[in-house]
C-alpha cells in the first residue's frame, strides 16, 4: 500500500520514511504542503498520507481541507502529525478533514496502530468502489445477453439525442426484432429461446 510522508523537517521525514518502509508501505515523500498536494492529486495518489501540521507554503491542515473539498470517490486516509496537543488544536485538525492525528514525538506502536486503521479504511473503500461498479454494471446490463438493458438504452438515447443537435450531427436508431419468437419458445422451450437471444 502506498503512503505519503510530508514533512519539511528532513530528519523527521527520513525517520518516518524508514519506519513506514519497514512496516511494508511503499513510501513517497514530500518536503512541503504544495508538493504533498501535487502527490495527493496525481493519478497514482497514495491511499494514506502522514502530514506534518506545520509546513511551508501549505500547512497540513490546509492540505486536508483542499483534499476533502475535492469530494473524491476514493479519498486518502489523512493522518495529521502535530506537536500541538490542546483539545482545540485536535478539533481544528479533525474538522479540517484529517482522518486522525498523532502527537509528536510519536510513539511507534501508536503510529503503527493508527496506520493500520488507515489501511483498513483504504481496503474497505476499494471494496466498496468495486461493489458499486459491479452493482452499476448489473443495473445496466441484461443478465442473459450481457448487453445494455432497457434502462441503459434509454439513458444513452437521451444523452445522444441531446448531443446530436449540439454537434449538428444526424442521429440514427436501429431496432432489431426476432420474427415469430413466441413460436420458438413454444417449440424449443425457454432455454431454446434464450440460446437464440444470446446468439
């Protein structure tokens, strides 16, 4: 699982990179908030991000705010690293969109446990997206023929009818029908009729 470590302090960043790598994460690093933002909005964005609160350009809290404002379908798990321990600071961090926080100097066992929560979150989110995709496919596909069902066809037809005048293109619709299909079902049974439809 990919994880971003964003910290402007080189020693802290290298320590976190070493620790997370040891725990089996594929680590990418950033030395500031802008760089972290670019990594988190890239096509190959990591599942988990460990963000230092105080960073140049963009602080960790602002990075969290911006990421949450995108309303991503697969959002990263954002772990805010901070030396601030006041309840108001913690509330501010979580309200900004951080998934969790760890206080500096961090305890290795606590950090590992919180990262495991992030890993579970990312894995559950991935499964949820796969399930949503499968449900969408099933909702728009005929189970027998594996082509678009009535709902999908009417949805696509509506889109194409709206697009054709905008692009000044002709629109053609072809309809296929099987003559005497009832007699095929009557003579060969429903399995015979199904075979004809699948052909």
